[in-house]
C-alpha cells in the first residue's frame, strides 16, 4: 500500500482521498485534483490498483464492502473524501450491489467521521430523484425517493436518507451531494458498453448513416453531461470550504428523439414504450443484455434538472454541450476506447 507524501511544513495544499478512483467519474476527478494547484496530494482508492500515474497521486487497494479493510487509516489526515464507488452489476443479484452501494457507503461515511475528515463529497445522481416532469426542470428540492423497482435508483435514494441522518449526527462534517445527469466521455465507452449494453452491441456500427431510425418513445428525454465537466464541480466542492448541500449538474440541450435523430442523421420512429421494454426484459432474463428493464422504466420517468444552483454558487459552467458529450462517447464506442484502469479497460 502506498500513500501520498505527508504535507510539508508550510504547505497549505489540500490532501484529497478519492474512493472509487478508477471509473468513469473517478478518473476525471483524480485528474482534476492532480491538475489543481490547491491540491497537494491525492490518494486514489480502488479494488484494483491501476497502471495510471497522474501527478501528485498515490494508490491503495481497498474494498468498501463490510468485509473490506479499515478505511479510517486511509482517511486520516485528509481534508476531503470524495465518495464515487458504485457497483452497477450484477443486476440479477441486487443483494450484491447493495453490499457495495449502500453498506459500503455507510462504511465510508462512518470512517469519514471517525477519521475527523472535515469534508465529504458524495456522488448521488439524477437517479435519486422521484419521477418528475419532462417539460420543465426541477431544482434540488425535488423529492429523492428514486424509482423503487430499479436497484440503481432505489440504492441512490436510500443513500440520500443515510446522508440525511449522517448530517444530523455529524454537523461538523461539510457534506456535498452531487446529482449529475448521465455522464459520458470517450474513455468511458468500453465500460459503459459492458455495464449497460453488453458485448453484443456492435460499437463500430454506431455511427451516422448506419442507423436509419431512432425510437421516439413517450418519456424518452434525458440530460447528459461530459464527465470532465462534472469533475470540475467536484473540484470546486473540494477546494471551496463554503460549499455544502446538493447540486444538480446537467448540460444543454436535453436529449430526445429529435436530438438523437440529428446525431445519427436518422428518422424518428414514434412507437409505444411497451414493446421496447418487453424486448429488453426478454434479453435481460436471458442474460443477453446486462441492464435491467426496471432501469429503462426509471429513465422514462426521471425529471429534467435545473443546474442554476451549481452555476450560481460553484461558478460552474460546462465546457461541453450535452450533444458534444454524447458524440464523444459514441466515437469512443466505435473506437473501443478506454483507459489503463480495470473498470475503463478497452
């Protein structure tokens, strides 16, 4: 196990621990911290130590599940812990994802308090929100009860309740909850393909001109954000000691069938959601597709996010439009893009 160098006398930079540092969001957050003059050192925690060495960063192998190692020594002396670890699979065994996503999060929060870390930045999600409108945006006061049938949204919502209790018990800890829209970047393409679509998805064929139609389903309007833009908000939450509370993060424009048709140079095909869900359910039950049809149900019900608070209080402005983030991701699919970390491996 390696640790960052101790803070030198007179060195007032921040020491940051990133839990779940090798995935889609983790790699962007680690890089943002490594590039920041305000951060002295980064300790990246992951189940498997990567062959990736950004500046100022050391690694330690750690599993946050209940039988994992004691996290308190890893958090000792940190100025902030960024909690990003999340398990999407196996969707057929939600008891296993619960161990990491809920019980593991509880362990992280308790270790933050025990180690005396002054700031906790937690990766929540648009998936924590209760069903909401598609014709207008909602702010951070919208209920966070998730969509109870889908394990992902159910677990995100439950961890929000855990954080509610944590903040009451530990007011000395500055807690920030990031609730981003769907996050994409080129190097996350291989990971997201495995998690949501499976290896049978012909990534090289996902290109304009080869997809003649896109389904125009009721409720199929969602928001996207480049992962690096989300990481910029996380970095501000780490470095600005006045930041606390929940922040929606999303870029414009919302992605719907019309926007997707423009991306693929395709036609829209209006159709009901039921047959699409039935096909997804059949593929999931046959273990052909990894994503649960319950997650499809949740996506059709998720609200659109108002990111005004992040723009106002974090001074946050995404560099990429939602269309640019999706197009970069699709290019990554065609290329089989990835990174030299276990989750992002091509």
